[in-house]
């Protein structure tokens, strides 16, 4: 999903913010700044463009799954035919059919892996494009509200706690729906 920073970057930002806070506390200086929180998963789930992106991904994935299922049915049919005819086939014919089946099974596995990669690539591309749009809208909402920092409050994000008054997710969704109907 979407994160403001990844892995190590989150901790570096958090450590820098903590050090700045501690430095301010040690000197008695009050640190001023406005912070906002935003849940990117909620933007994906609740915005019009997010819903369209999810629907597009679901349709793409369903299409790829249908192709895999067609191959599976064909393999099952081949196996059933082989089982039915095994008793009347010569050893050479049996061996040939088994080789053909193994070859088709290998082709199926390769095709399934390729289709799976396609789905993952499509998901990555769609979500990256969506994230770019979200970042632009978050920046616009943050500037309008005079915020200096917006932190990801989604599950797994760097925010452990935040007052509900800091949450700008609804504003981001509203603005996002205006820009990307």
C-alpha cells in the first residue's frame, strides 16, 4: 500500500523529529508546527478514483484468473482421457501421452507464473500512479490548512497515535473526488 516513506526512511524521519523535540525540550524552547494525519488506505477505498483503480485491478486479475482456469480444465480433461484410455494403450502410446501431459503441465505452470507476474506489475503500476495523485492532493490540502507535515496514519504507518482533529483524510478524499471524479 501507500506509505510516506519506506522502512529505514520512516525511522530516520521519526528519529530526526524526536531529536528535534528533545533538543527543544532540553533548551526549554517550544517547537511550533502544524501536523496532519492521513490514512491512504481510506483514500483508496473511499475515493471515486480509488474505487475505479480497485475495480480495474479486480477486472484485470479476474481476466487472468479465467485464462488460468481454462488451462486447468484442459489439463484435467487430458488427464481424464488418459485414465480412461490407459488400459487399451500400448506402453509406447502411454509413455508418449505422459510426456505430452508433462510438457503441457510445465507450459501451464510457466503461463500461470507469467500471468501472476502481469497481475503484480499491473497492481504496482496502478497503485504507484494512484499514490502520485494522492501525494499531489495531500500537498494541496496541507497547504490550504497551513500544515507543515502530513504523516501516514494507516495501518503500518509511522503514526502510532494522533488526535482525530489532526486527521485530514476526509478533506483529501473530498478534494480527490473533485480533481478525479
